[in-house]
C-alpha cells in the first residue's frame, strides 16, 4: 500500500500482479507515484502495475516492459510503470501534461495512459511520449 501521512493513495490490490498477487516496486517508484497522485488531486484507476515476467508474456506485454518486477529486462529491481484508466480526451491530455512535467514517460492509448519512470534507471535520459 502506498500511503503518506496516514492517507492511502494506492492499495496493494491496485498495484499487485493480477497473476501472482505480488507487489514489488522499483526503488523510488512509489514515492514518485504518490507525488503524481497528490499533484493530480483526482482519482486514478489502475489498470495494471506490477507484472510477473510470465503474466507479462501471457498478456502479450512488451518483453522489455517496465511493469515486470521479477527478472526485469532493465536494471530496475522492480516495477516502475503503471497504466491508468483514462478515456476522456481532455482529462487524458491534462494528466499527460502533468506527468511529463514531473519527469514521467507517457504512453497514450485511447483507454489508458502508461506512465513510467525509465529516466530514473538509465533507460532514457529525458522524458518523452509515445502512442499505442
């Protein structure tokens, strides 16, 4: 569970791998996620966060996915990505803009935003945006 000063921002059920039930976040990822949630100040519905390598394969995720917590391709030592449900275009644009301003990489899909902290682990040297 991610909480600060007695307030819960994300529960373990929201963040866990849907197959294994495990939550293993990369160092610092949870703090960045809380900071984003506080600045956003609106609900954030999690579609996907932690994934085991097998679950990622089962859902046809990218083999280099930053969601993977066990034996990740990148030197993250845990998950450093989250997918947030977001179908309203103005809301998606606003969250995208905020996340980019806070050092997140953003993947834009018509139903969700993929947010990750690849810059913290040397996967990229600046923020960026991509589409699905």
